[in-house]
């Protein structure tokens, strides 16, 4: 009887530890994906800012749009995109992205 109890206990521990390892691997995979997404966001944002300073407005606009796709709550990306639309005299789009930037700035400033 003791051997049976020991065997059942051992098997339960073995199976539970396997499921914990599986969950940890899934969590690590999600973390890696989030980090890759964050790196891509930062790259696009910095490159967009550089292109904007160099006068390559259309390239900058594309890169800011990519950065917004990677991080829709980025107040900075929305603000910079609104400035480009303002330069292009597309005032409806400029106002739209300015409002988003203001809204997301309020959201993110509360979380810190």
C-alpha cells in the first residue's frame, strides 16, 4: 500500500512539473515575441524621426505608421504622425492623430 501511494504521488508530481515547464516555455515565448515587437517599434520610431529630420517626410510617415501598428497606444508616434499630416495640410488627419496622441498620453501617464 505504501508503494502504491508513493508511486501515485511520484506520478502526480512528475505530471504537474511537466505542465509547469510547458507553461513556463509558453510564457518565455510570449516574452520573446513582446520584446521583438518592442525592438521593432523602437527601431521604426527612431528611424522615422531620423528620416523626418533629413527631410524624407514620406518615408518618415510610413515608419511612424508602422510604429503605430506595433504599439497603437504610443502617444509619441501619433503626435509625430499628426505633425506630418499638418505639414502636408491634411488637417482632418492631423486633428485625428493629435486627439489620439492626447488620449494615449493621458492613459500612459496614469500608468507610471
